[in-house]
């Protein structure tokens, strides 16, 4: 595994896939509903995805998937 890359778990993949379906930035609640996950799980995981550059903040409490995030779910 290349240095600096982290294997995404199922929760992270589900969050990214859900985010990829939105045309506008989404809240953790919206992401959780789309992904079929508990909102607390999404909230806890989203910061790590932002830190990895897979998701970006798009205003207060709103997130969108990055190009890097889209590539991660294609792989």
C-alpha cells in the first residue's frame, strides 16, 4: 500500500457514494438518510474524509465529494 493512502471502510465508501449522488452540498443528516446510516456515524466519519481530501466543506454543516473522493469509489 502506498505511503499516505488509507483503505476506506464500508462506512466511508457508503458516505462517498451517497455524496456522489447529490447535485448540491449535503448535510450529515441528508448523507445519512441517502446512505442508510446513522447520522452520528456519518458525523464521526466525515472529518476524516475531509482530512483525506475526499470530501470538502461547502458552507456551514454542508459537504460535497471531491474529484479525489470520486476516484476513490471508482477504484
